[in-house]
């Protein structure tokens, strides 16, 4: 997808934030980072959700070997090269170092160190238990304290609650996008922009939803429908174009930029009943069943979600649904489970393509061939 217009708009948006005295905190794109707490402290949370190409990946090899996750390579490359459309990265004030995976930690530490961006550490437990919840609250309290030191004032409970409610409303609206019967590329473009701009995008998001309901764009009814799981399709990635050119349409994104994000909606009654707002983050952490970390039996939860969606979709439409498991090269915790995921779903009669790739432009032809062969099989 050509995202030059989006990146240009976002650059102007961040410059306006800086002119208003708002500091920017960046972090790699995974879940369990409490963006509501950052917002309550008066910061703008910037998720790095940008895909790459050969140049960006190669630029990272001075710091990490090519056997590192291609997304992590791209993030380092973006800061090393800073292509013209990414000059807004110079506006970042702080960088959160978190522990979603080893590649995330390495990439975040390199970006912080070699670009002189002050780091904030925030570690998330990998096991969802009573003890891990206590540990996670300690991390939340420590992050809150560090943010208060930066802004030289206390972050009051009312501000945190307001931010939680704001993001709750925002995610509910993104969830409505997911239900639209439109091309996956259009759906993804809206979701990507929403996650990038955050709740500031709410008004535009509501207008887009209204227009799409009044005048829905025509969709090819002969296309093969697929669910995408595994790694996200990030901004500036060409993969969704290849999938649609091959004759498929993605109807559901079971990824970080997709269901993992906007499914984390908290019940309003619960928000109003909990006294300490940090306990709301604990609740969200414990209920985050779609995360590929921090829950026992994650793979079983993922498979149940996919199987249920497949069954309901077939009942509703009468159409088969294929599964594309997108594996970014050297993303270990996605690739390690890909064989089991495929075997388990195929036993249920569900067709699966494990699509492993990096961002190399030379791979387009090979990827197209594999996608088209899979769709023919459907």
C-alpha cells in the first residue's frame, strides 16, 4: 500500500503536538503497554507500526545480525536512515524498552542508545498468575513514578480514569470497522491510521464509518475470503496488495494491528467500580486472552478463536474461509508454533498457509506464487 499521504499527515500531526508542548513516547508495536497511563501523564504514545524493505533491513546489520526478526531490523533501519517521510522520528522524547521478545529488547535498546533517546524500562510478565499480576502492578507503579518525575507533578486517578474511558470508546469504534463488509486493504488502512493517531482520530473515524455505511464500496464477491493470523501487516508493507491481487480478501485480522488491539475493551461498570485505576490495567492484562504472551495456553486460545470465527463465518456466508498464518522471518515465538497451528486446523478441515517472509522486494514473485497456489487449493 502507498502510505506516503498518511505519513505526511502524521508528521504534521506530531509537529503540532510538539508545538503544544506535548512530549512523545515511542515503543515497538506489541500489546500490554499501558498507553492510557502515558496519555494521562500528558504524553503522546507512538506505536512503531511501520514495515520495511531491503534498505531498512540492511541498515540494521551494523548493530544486529541478519538472523534478527525482520520487523526489529526495520525499526533500527528507520532510525539509522530516517527516510524523508519518517523525519518525525526526530521528534521522539522517550523510548520504552519492553520485553515482548528478545528482538524487541535488542532493537529498542539500540534505538535508544545510538539515537540518544532517554529510555524508560517497562517489563511485562510472561505468565498470567496471581504473582505475575502483583509484579505487573509494581511495574505500572514504577512507570507512573518515572512519568511523574518527568512532568514534575502527580498523575491523579481522575486523569487515568478519563484516559481509560477515552481509549475504551476509541477501541469500541475501531471494533465497528472490523464488522464492515469492505476490502481488507481498506479496513486495514483505517485500523492502521486509527492506532497510529490514537483517540485524536475518533471524529474522523466516526465520519468514515458513517460514509462507509451510507455508501459501501463495491467488493468482488468472487474473491476467496481469508483470515490473517500471526504477525501484523505494518504500514508501508506490500503484502496485502499481493493477497488481493491474487484474488483473496482478508476479512479478519487476528494480529497486533487488529483484533489483539481493539478487543481489549473494558466493561464500563467495572471501570467505575474499581478504586485504584492501576487495577484496571491488571484486569486488562489478565483478560488479554489474544496476546501471544502473558497467558497460559495461548496457542489453544488462538486456535479456539480461529475455529469459532471459521464456523460462524461459514454458517453466515456459506463460504469456506482460508487461514494465512503470516510469519515474519526470525520471529521465533510465531514461527515455533506455526506447524502445530497448521496441523491442528487442518484436522478440522480448515485450509492453512504458513507464509514466512521478510521485507525483501525480491521475494514478491515467490510470495505471489505461493498465495495464488493456496487460493487455487481453496
